[in-house]
């Protein structure tokens, strides 16, 4: 039986106006499928995780949208979704790959930021205009997901705030400062955040696709590190 991956794509309260989560999520799914995974793509909804059992990888492509109850339910309506998400990753050990705006999603779930290992802070975090960008391994860092620099047409997230225990693997340089963009969370389990992937153009880059493939392999235990 093929290993299974679930790609959670932001919709409703977790889809913001700056990202085409559906298009990007399907590009992520294509890369994962090319790595031999059987991929299920689902939009975020209160019941999206109720029947998930034994996934080998969970990828989150979601951000922050409207949170008014008339639009997509109140916090209580989503409590079961967040409880099941935490159960999958924390209790059952499902590897988690949090992508790009996942640093700015699930704000109604107190455990999300410690799990992911960092977050976007309004009025502090930022990115320069989207364009051709470069992302570099941390000097001296030795980890299976690393395979040299990555170049892509993408946003460069800067000034993300890290949680204690986070291991930074890659950075991007802006105004003579190196900003963390790929890291391994302090745990529990295997959790990796990757700030690349603003839109499908990021995945036109072979080096970006290779990074995602290596991340998925490591998260699934197919590489040591």
C-alpha cells in the first residue's frame, strides 16, 4: 500500500486574500505524488480531519481569513478540528510540514505556534516585494533536507519569530540580515516549517521542488538526521 499524504488547503476562515491556496496546494500535491505518496487534498473545514486515520504526512497550506461566525462558524465550531489536528501530530506522531502562510494560520489554536516552532507577527514580520529570490543553508548546518541554495520566484518572509528549541536550516538575506525561512521545530515528533511557496510560481523552480521532496522524505523517516 502506498504511503499517504494529506494536504490541508486554506478555505473559509483560513484562506486570506493574498494567497491562492487551492492552486498552490495542488502544486504541493503534485510534488508529493512524484515522491511516491498517495495524496488527498482537502479544504479546511470543521470536519475535515474526522475520518483521517494513519496518514504518513500532513502538509498545511493555509493562512488567515475571516473569523466572523456568520462567515464560517465561531471558535467553538472549529474546536474539534484543532483538537483532532493536535491529536494527529502530537499524540499519533503524524509528521507535519507547515508551508509559507502556515506561520500565520490557526490563530484560534493556542498550541499551533509552539508546534510549528515560530510565527508571523503583525506589524513586525514582513517581506520585500515578490521576485527572484535566493535561500541558503545555514553555514555548517548538516541536515538531510539541505542540498545547496534554492532559487525561486517567491516571497522572502523576514522577521518571523521563533520558539525556543527551533533548529534553523535555511535563511534568506534582506538588508544585510539573514532571516530564518526553513526550520525544524523543537517537537514533539517531526515538524518542519518552510516559508517558501507564496504561489504556484515558486514550484516552477527545480531547486524548490527538490527541497520540498527532501523535506517530505526526512519527515517520513526516509533519511537520517
